């Protein structure tokens, strides 16, 4: 028999659009001679509609969409993920459809309870293992989280299952997620002695990106099928005598290429799925805005991207030149709006209250004022054009509050929110390896906000290699101050960085949503109180 892996790009809540994608996959599968089509977890309602699942009208519409889908599926068997209401409980379910009828439904037993999502907010856990037969083979139907529970796998094996089907909706992470998937599936195979097929969606959904990379393994752990990452596709694999036959294989991207692809897909889908006409970027001549611009053009095309340079009295001529050069390299619409006159008018208005604008006591005020003038201009241009402002702050800055609330933090989406400064440079070098669009001077100059004379980031922050290492250890790896100090980082710097991280929590609560690419971002997986007396 031939099995089709439908690695599709669904949208949370788009019941009609998702249904059309699933039906199109079924049509493609029939034309390719497939007998069975497997779609990802929650494919019909998209992963995850979140609190729409608490609305009765949405659950009812989802059930109606399932019945409509089933009525149109013929000459091929389909597994489809969806929400399922029964006896007052809501389940994360996978149904099997054949010839217009629902044959069986599996209700997910082991609900996800990690940092990103607590499914118990919406769903009740199912109970029994589920199998179904297709052309003489008995398939065991699971979701990916079931693979962490050997008792469930053994119970499924005891039902007589001959091949495991794992449907999933697992978001991209830079820290070896695909390798972990493979390891877990090998454990599942070891527990059951059965071959396994894994299907993951592709596409961006708010802060999350799903990379696809669906695959299949034989009972000895050999990878016999590997679909492409970050690409919507229909993969085909054959099964003979309950054994998977080696089929199509696509090499997976290396770490930095995968990261760039994830950021590009996350931006593209956020803009297109929300029907936003384009984006607007404040270009500074610095490395962060240069990378944001490169990703935006690669994701959306030059015609949907525009930039504005807003020089202040402290902006270097080379910043103006480099910003213009990059805009020319990418062929985008670029304008310059000087803010010196506005800055002077603000100072004249505020000086009676601030006493003077030249003392150290008010230097931060004057720096933030420039950023807020720029934020106001950007938002006005966005209002007029209908485009979305992309913020350019990276994770290093977001962690320690090295950004201005209502200034450079103003905007609707943050591509680099979970990308450290050191990774920003890696991504720039990767992109220039494709074509040299970012001027080398941008990559070679010491980073600077250019908000006072001769300013550099290291006037206020530790060197980025040290700062990023501490942030990674504390935020992503949950190490304590003592454990980080034991890694031979200076105690004074460690304690200062950790204090900065927690003292600017109020800023992050007001920041634009951004793409998650590490195991712990400053979005869904970071939940600290604004008010806290813990000082250890």
C-alpha cells in the first residue's frame, strides 16, 4: 500500500481554509495512487485556536466542518486531527474517515503540559488506545506526546498494531528539536518493535513556527523517509508486508540555515495570514535593522517592504550611507526623515521641568526622547499606509531592557525577539553568503544606538559574548546565579545581568509578539510576576 504524509500549512480557526487544504491533499494522494492520507495534529481547526476552544459556537462549527469534510472524502482513507466534543467534554482528537464516514476517533490520552501550552485548559484526556485497518495492515494511532509513555505504547502494541502513526504539531526550536524527535521515536520503536510514521505541520502561527520535517522509520530505527523542512508538501511512502520501503529523502538545513528559514516563514505567515499589505522598518544603519530588512524582503518581496531613516544630531554619516546602500541593494522604497528639529522642540518644551538637558542625570531622558520621536513617526506612517511596523530589538536587548518603551519597542511584530546579538551576526554572515546585501561596515562597526556622542552598546552592557552566554544559561537553561558564576563568569557581571533581566519585566509585558526559536523565549514560556520580593 502507499501512504501519503500531508505536511500542510494550516491556520488556527480557519475551518474552511484548512478543510480545503486537506481535501486538496486527498486529491493529490488519489492521483498518486495512495491508499491512506495522514494529516498533522489538529489540522482541521489549526494548532492551536486557544480560547476559541472555550466558545461553544467555535466547537460546533468545528464539528460541522468535520462532517462536511467526511462527506467529501472518497476513494482514499484519511486521518484528520480536530477538536471533539462528547458528553460535555472536549478532546484533542484524530478521526479516521473512509468513503464519507467516520470510522473511529482517537482522543489524545497524554495532553501536553509544557512551557508553551497546557492542553488541560481546553481538553479532557482520552482513555483507550486506538487502531484501524487499511488494506490488511493494522495501524496504531497516536499523538507525539504519547511516545513519552511506555505503558501506553505497550498497550497499543497489545492491540495488535503493526505500524505506528504519530501525528504532531511541534514548533521549531533551534536546540536540536528534530534530533529529539528522532530519539523519542526510536524509543517508541524500541518499546513496540514496530515501524513508525511521523507527520508534523509546516507554517507560522503567531509566535510559533512549525518546520514540518515529517519522516518515517523502520523497526530497526533506520530513517526511510525524510520530508523537507519549511516546505508544504505531500510525501509518499510504501508499505510492503508491514515494512516501510525507503522513499523520498530531503536533507535538513544546518542550524543557521534552519534558523533563517524559520524567521522568514514566521514573518511571511504572520503578515499574509492576517492580510496585512506590507511592513515598515525603521532603518538605522546598524546590524539589527539590517537583518530585519533582509528577512522581510526575502519573506515578502521588496514591493511589500519600506524603510525610513530618522537621523538625529548624533547619527553618523556612515550610518546614513550604509542604510541607503542596503536599501539600494534590495530595491525597496526608502525615505529619510530627520528628527533634529523635533528633538530640539521637545527639549525646549521640557527643559523648564528637567532643569537642563546636558547633565548625566537627564542623559537617559534625552536618549529615550529621540527613540520615542522615531516611534511616533513610524506609527504615523504605518497608520497612513496600513503597513505593520517591525521592531528591531534582539533577545539580548529585550532581556536586559536595552530598548525604549514606546520608542524602538513600538511596532506590531518582532522578528528578532528570541535571537541573541551573537546570532544576529551569524545570520547576517549567512545571508551575505547567499548574496552580499549587507554592507561589511555594518558588520564591522561596534554596535551603537547613536543617542549621544561616541556611544557604543558596551558603554551600558557587558560584551555581547559574555552577556549572551549568561542570558542563555539563566533564561534557557534555568541555571542559578551561583551555577553561572561557577562557569567562570565574573560574579559582579552575573548578578548585574540577572538584576537587569528581572527589573525590566514590565517592558517585556508591553513588547510586540515575536518569533520563538529557542527552548525558552520571552513570550509564551516566560512567566514571572511584575511585582516580586525574591532577591536571592
